[in-house]
């Protein structure tokens, strides 16, 4: 089995290498990455893995938030050019965690042949006000019991799929179809550990650049990517920092949220990366 992950990235230097190393240790064989105008250290990280023959790099200079088109291109390339049996279309802040198997290949090997794709739930980790200096893996070890998006709706799942040369991946990687119609979607013991709010500098840059690009995309209706549009308006009004600070928890707030079981302690990624780095 060959497992390929696609990544669409822009200014992800604080998390990208950790994401790639984690997924390599979990069974991903190869990455296809599209870099969209990064001006931090993201390109250097991608080039490092490209030189190791672990990654194919696409440079995308359009600033139009054409996510569906760009991810579809990578997903089809995974099937056609790299013979992927399964394709995971991921963001840099998403860590695909197999709940029962030791790696992702074992999980996908158990998927019945009639299932074309898997719908996978996400769980948001929350920023901790007193821990950011330690890096996100060490600091962010608390997640929401039930995750909502910025509009207050249930956080939508993501979809991974078998390698198909005619796949179309929809905006946000939340669904995928083939030329002849919908795919047969199943479930598996797989969860996405999601780290969207790591620092205000990272979050503000993401929303300001992505929101402006989204407004330049003339093919997307005004209701598409509603959470981004809402957050971009907050940034334009100077309200985004207050929104971010409201998500951060100080020690007292953290204890209260844990006591009410609104939040859950989850140190699995931290422990996994510690063990990997120790060479055990």
C-alpha cells in the first residue's frame, strides 16, 4: 500500500516540519505540497523534504484562495503520478491520529473494499496563555470535548479517499466526488487533532492574507468559507486580537473548563513526538 498526503500551505514554519515528521512516522510514504506565496521559512522546510525524495513541491503564485482547484490537482497527481492507494488531503495544522492501529497504513488496510472514502472528525486544541513559549506540541495538550467552528456550528469533518485519477476535492477538503458521481463514504477509528490557534501572530497573518485572497476569488459565492469571511471582517475592524484572546485560557479558566468537562486533557501528540525524538 502506498499512502500519499497532500498539503496546501502558506507561512506554516512553526508547525510544518512537525506535521511532516509525525506523518512519516505514522506511515505516510510521500507528500505533495503546494506552497502558496509563503514568505517565512516554509519553503525551506519543503525543500528539505524534496531533496530527501519524500516530497513533490508545487509553487502556486496566484493569490485567489482557489483551494479546491489546487487540492484537486494534488489529489489527482497522487493517484496518477505517484500511484497512491489512499490520499489524505491535509492542512499543516491537522494531525491524523489512528485510534486503534499503530500506523495509518494498518487502518486503511482494514477499510472494506466497497468504501471509497472516509469522513474523519476533527477535535480542536485550545491555546494556553501561559505555555506558548514552549512550542505548540508541548503547550497545547488540552482539547475541546465538542468542537465548534468560529460561527458556532459543529466543526465539519474532513475526508480522505482512495487514489482516483478523476477525483474532485471540494472546498476545505470536507468532501470529494468522482466524475461519475459521489463516492461511498465510511467511518474508521481515526481522528484529526487540530491546532488552528497557536499564537496570535500566526493566526492574524493567516486570516489577513487568506481573507484578502478569498475576496479576490470571483468564483466563490459569498456564503462559501463563511468562517474565514467572518474572521476577516473582525481583522478589518481591529477585533481579531480580542477574539483570539477570548480563546486563550489562563490557569483558572483552564481548571474550570476541565472540571466541567468542556475541555479534555490530551497529551497523545506530545508524548508521541517526545518518544519519536528520543529514538525509542
